[in-house]
């Protein structure tokens, strides 16, 4: 499988004070991909999407190189939603399909609820954003690498490729720094409970919506898929067997195929 | 030199297999499995007794701090303890060193009010420490997003100082606290209560301390060796900032126990020291700083300088340490009066610290042994520490009425 070449661009947003890096690759209809709490990685999943579409993958504020303090400029959830509206305008993408994974899914759902007409189609891959007292989402920010690996991954072999180990401070200091800070930035909007009231706004989402979930997701268990499905009028669920929360790494082909089939060409 | 007694109000009777059965002493251990409310009432009273004993024996100050959801030291309301101590020490000249109410886990105005109350009750003896709160406390127990810890602390600090100093009610439009009319009653007796800021070596904290003219405290249980870099960094920073080298600009926290001799000290205290480091400090390494608790430059420094790797190694080492290893590694200062005196003088000079805090009640240590250690220390060691810094420097970070013994005013007169 040959990798799709992607390029980088930098946007200038929020009165030129936030300058996120955006990875862009592929050709065809525009797809905006919002990454999860661990940061952006152009991997097999995005490669597969870029074979069919133009993928725009912006980095979350604070996680682009040299931008660590940018996160301080967004005070609350309202700021963040307005920021993403500005980002989509600035990308110059009309009628975009939004694809969001995990924390990125929580943001994508919120954008689609805040401004339903701005989103053509919506794909939520194991999104955060809802809360059930009977199935609390584990507090990943307070976990060590081993514990995180346990709740994020179903496949331990895949986990080993993506998770940092205790000696990463010595072997991969850059990766450790980037991942830690990405978690810190996402933590501003997900700690201690990743719920900012989306449940009350789900009804506003009018875009056709695909939910993609691993059947072994231990972070956001599939029971949450039912809540999203019943809350979003025009939605359907694709449940992928043998995948955990990191479904886009563990079952990237299956996940990408489901997304491509849904978006069409 | 000013020397204060520090007790942390620990669980003193954790089971022998505690660290094998439980993930952490902080955040996670279930109270109902491990503690009995009646017995815990006894711990609080023992702790108060030890504090009062330390004050009467001649310590310059008593230090209190705030921690939540743990068996290491559970004083969730340090001002409750301080209030009782302020009252009980009114005939003495002991500073009430709050190190203190944590800025992120309290409504800031409440801290301003309670500190003012303690200053009022004590006749102007409070040291107003303003810690952000540990990551376990602020982020886990109280749910503050780690990345907001510093910003919230700085804002609370500004509000508290303004609330004390403002002559007229004012509106406060902070990011985290918004108030139409700030007009607290009471106000502290001290015009400017001394402010101590605990830190862990972040350059941003040094800058903040320097800018506000506060005292910087390094609160650690790992002794001089681990502190040397931090304090050296602090003094180098101050030099660059253009501040003098007044040793009272710095505070340090040292674990210390004293016996009649080195041998008897070891015999009596070894198991309590080991209990403290193995059981009371049984905290998973990553709990000390959830992602975002350190700002980015500090995180980068920790990762790239190798401090993170060193800490990991050190924390693993402690688990196999015996009393003698803790002594030899300078993590604790323990022994007979001469040993303790020499080590404390050496430590103070090498770190350049004028405000010394000694943790003298640790983990399972019973009240009688704690008091014995206090008595030997105050009679045989403390008098020889007082003059370490001569009379070259004034301790601006100590309550004014406690600075010189002869200047004691009675509370009645202070309040008249």
C-alpha cells in the first residue's frame, strides 16, 4: 500500500494568535479530520481516506510545534466551538464532511449541532461527549502508559507500536513531550468528565451521520453508540468487531472502508 | 534562621501489606476499608497535641498544609487546625505557617477571609502560604483541569492580596472568579502578611515569586541532593533578576528525627521512617503531575534534562531503602543532637535557606516518640541553628511581631 503524500500548511486564526498546522493530502471531495486527545498522526487510516478524498487534518490548538501556549487563548467550550467555525471558514472548505475520532468526534458533533448547515456529512468514530452514570468513562488523563494502553487498545500488539514505554523519556523525548502536551491540551476540555452538555444539543444535528465503533471499546463502550444513534435523527452505526477505542489504528482498513462507503465518491 | 515544625496528619496504622494491596496512598484507597472514624479523631487530636508541644518547646513556627483523599496526611481543612493552634499558642510567639490552603481547591475569597481570621485570632502571626495544590489534590480529588492549575492559582493569589489591601470595595473580573463587590471582613492584622510560594523548580514560579517579592519554598521529602539543583537555579535566577541573596527568600522542607544518640535514634525511628517512605508515600509516579500540571517549559526541562528518568530511578530505589540508606543518601537527617545539628547547618548553608521546615512526625510515629524528638531538638539543636545567618539579613517573610523575641506584644494589646 503506497502512502499518499501529504503536505503541511499553517493557518492563522483567532486574531492571528493561534496558528495551527494542518496536514492536507489526497484529491476529491473535502473531508476534515479532527484527531483524538493523543495528537495528530498521519497514518494508514488517513492514507486510506486520502485515496478517495482531500483530507484536511488540523492540529488541536496547543499541539502544533512552537504553539504550546495557544491553548490558553481558548477559555471554554464556547470559545472552542467558535474557534472551529473560524477554522473551517479559513480552510476555505464548503460543505465539508467532518470526521472526528474520540475527542475529535466530540468536537465534530458539537460543530454539527451548533451550525447544522455547515456540515454536509458527519462521521463520529468512537466519539466522546456523552456520559452515562452506569458506564463511566475511565479518567485516562490520570493513567500511566500501561493503563492507557489497556483502555485504548483491544490488540496488545498494535498497542505496543503506538504507546510510549516507561523509558520513552530517554529513547523518544520528542514523542513523549508531544503526546503528553496533546493530552494536557485536550484535558482542558475533557477533564475531569468529558461531558460539556452535548446530549442536550444532539437533536440539532441534521447531517447524515455515520457512527463507527469498535465492539471492544473499553474507553467509550459501545453502549454509548446507542445513545448517539437515538439522539441523532439521521444516523446509523457501523460496529467493527475486534477493535477497541483506537479503532483507526487497530482496524484502519475496516474503519476507512466504512467511512468511504458512507461519504461516497 | 527560623525553624518550623511540620506534621502532616497521617494515617498511623496502615496494614503491613498496604502497598501490595493498594495502588496508591492518595486518591484511591477506600476510607471505609482502611480507617475508623473514631480512631481518626484520635489522630487529629494527637496531631494537634504534637503541634502545641512543638510550639511550647520553642519552635519558631508550626506549618500546616492541605491535602485530600489520602492516608499520607489528611488535613483537608488546614485552617481548622490552624485556628485551634492560633488560640492555643496565643501566649507564645509562634508563627502559624500556612503552607497552606491550596489556591485551586478553595474559593479564593474564602482563603482571604480564613487567613485573615487566623491572623486576627493569633494577633498577627500568620504566614500566608499560597500553594497551587498537588496534582493529586487539585486535579484528581478536586477535578481542576491540570493545564489550568497555574493560571487559577495566579488569579486566586492576585484576588486574595487585593482583597486584603483594598480600602474600598472593588469589582473583580477574573477568568475563574467574578465578583461585583469584594469587601472582605475581617482583614489581617499584619499590613502585609508574608507570602510563601511552594514550588518544584519551575522557572515560571521563580519569576512569579521574584515579581511579587515573596518567599520561595521547595517542599520535598527527598533531601538536599534532590533540592540542590532547584535552589541553585532559584538563586541564579534571583541574581539575574537583580535581587539580593537574603537567605530568608527561601524555605526548605526536611525530614528530621532526633534521638539521644545516633544509635538510639535509629533503633527507635527506623521502622517509622521506612513506613513513611514506603507506605505514606506509596504514590504511582505519574500521579505527581498529570499532563498539563507542569507548564510546557517545565515539562520539557524535566524530560530533556533527564530529571524524569532520575526521579523514576529514585522512586524505585526508595522501595528497597532501609533507615541507613535514607540517612546516607541525605534524604533524612536523623541521629543524635550533634549529628543533626551538623547536617542541618550544612544543608541550610549549601541550599542557602533561612526558613527551615522540619517534618518531625512521620507516618506511624507515635505521639510520645514525636514529642521526645521535638524536645531533644529544641533543647540541644535549635539554639545552635538560630545564628546560622548572623544578623546580616532581616527575615521580611516572617510575621513582624515574631521576628524578635523581646518585641512580643500580648494578644490583648495587639487587639486593643
